C-alpha cells in the first residue's frame, strides 16, 4: 500500500504548463531541469550498448535479423504491442540487458513475425504486423518517454492531443523555435529533440534529434539549415507538451547501478521481470555444481526445487530456430506447478555449501471486465496507469478518481476495436490485462 500511496502523490503533481525559456549561451543552450531530464532519457536509449548471444529477429519479416555476437548501440526496434514488452515503459533497461545476457531468454527463442508466430514455450502469437523481437521500442514510445510521458500515445494521435490541449504547435516552426523536449511529428513517425546548440548571438546553430528506427535507436546532429531541410522533406510539425496532467509520469525504474550480470540464474524474461498471476514463469539455471533452487516471496522461503536431469535445456525443447546452439548443462525450471500469487520474489541456487546471487521478479494480481461502456479494473499494489483498445491506439490516462473508483466510462469505442486493455504499474515494470469486446 505504501507504493500505491507514493504513486498517488506523484500523480497529483499537476503541471498545467511547462514553461521552457530558451536562454542564449555560447555552445549548448541553457536547459531547465525538465529539459536535462528529457535529454538523459533520450540519450539513455540511444547510448545503451549490447551484444546478442544469438540472432535476434527484427520486425517486418523477410528474415531480417540482428546477427549474433554483433555489438550494437541503441535500443532494439520492435513493435511489441501484442505482448506489451516495450522498453522502457513495460520493461526496464536493466531487464532488457539481462534478457540479452541470458542465452535461453524469450528474446532469442520467440519468433513473433506474422509469417511464423512460433514459440518455444507454447505461447501463442497472432503475428501482429511490425512485431519481431519479443521486446524493444518504437518511435512513438521512444518520443513519449523522452518527453516525460507516462502514457505512450502513438504518433497518429498527436493531432488529437493538440485539439485536446495536451500538446501545442510551436509558434515558430523552424530551427529557431525548437527546444529540448519538443516532439517532431510527421505522418507515421515521431522524433524527439534532445539538444539545441546556439551561437554567440543566441541563434540556434544545431539541433540534436533522437529517434527509434530499425534496427536500433539513433541520435543525429543537424545544423540549423539541415534541420529545416529535414522538416521540409518530411513535412514535420513541431509540438510541445503543455499539459502533463494528462500524460502521466514517465516510469523511471530503480535499476541496480552498476549493472552486474548474474551468471548463475535468470528468468526467461530477464532479471527484475514483471509477470501477471497465472503467467508462465521459467528460471534458467547455469551455475555448475548446484543442486537446488530456493524460491523466496519477500524474505520467506516458499519452495525448494531439486535440479533434475529432465529439467535440462536442450534443442528438442527450445530449438524452434535452427541457429540456436544451447548448452545442455543448464536447467529450465518451470514454476507453474507452484501456482504463485502476487508479490515480490527472488530465487537462488545452492548445493548446501554455497549459494548463488539472487535473481528477482514480480508477480502482479490484476483483472478487468467490460460491460456496456463500463471498463472495470482492480489490482493489488499495482496502480492502473492507462487503457487502450485495439493493438496500441487511442491510449487514455486513468485519472485518480477513476483509479479510486476502479472504473472508466469508455464511451463509444472504435469500430475496429476487438479488445480492451488496462496497463498496471509495478515496481519492476508494467503488465496489461485484456478483455474481449462483445
């Protein structure tokens, strides 16, 4: 309940207008605290370095991959809307990197492209267009996070957000009018401004633009003339957030620093992963010489699981992609028979003489229902953040009053809508509950 109370206090910090004043300075422009934080968020996703242990399937099909053992910089691109694994909204950067480090993780075993939609663990995918890797980021999620939004509105909704007074068109639609945190919108794509440089006369001389593209997020520096050419080429509109009370708070997870990989064990969704009650949870165990897995809920030990031969990882179980070369010396421990309930969990390996480091995960209890325009929801220690219909469109923030009531009046839903989702904020990540529409 403490976490819920803290969330409530944060959400009540309503900022009606974010006043960002462009101050002339030699070199980089002087920045407000909000702008510096937005720059940090955007650069976090363009500077992250990782190296896949196996090939990673990219979106759009056609056999495109990130080749194994290829050093990469920038967050992986994938439209993960079907299974709600967007980095860094649903999944923290720490969880993504530890998923990369686990050679048996869902990042490698799952092929969610439309043409195949295969799963190593019996999980069914519909092959949503644009999906490839099991987790990743897309342009609108990237821009929303850089802007400091808690609700990842998609780019096609920007004109509606403008009409609703959440964002505004910048009066000077040129390099001289742009500021850090501004959003660059074109039909089908969004970018974020993460730095602005000025000359001695205070005029904008360069603009840093960051965006999520395939295969990884990038940032580019444009001179003022190059920036305006970019705007002209793509018919870009510059938007600025003016009402943060209707965008929520961008999730900043308390990731351990520095990152130290646990080479003993990890869930198939990474360390500090977030699950719903009833989800399949598998822990991969790598450390030789260990005999048992010990599982704790909080500080209370709830299970001791012997590591048996029939738990060994092998290509027959996971080899849905022919290029996967798996170490038969590791174990895959399925926690499903334990029927775990909501809570904060940790697990370690032991042989009676020594123990490994812990891997951590969270289980959230949540439920939703829909009836005659009323969307009802409930959860424990995981506040509802926003709801949406269809694949990713039309996200709407859940207000304090709606959260307390546990219900939203949806009004008339789009004709294309086949389901509705509510997204819940945990300590390690977010989960979504869905309900089919009649």
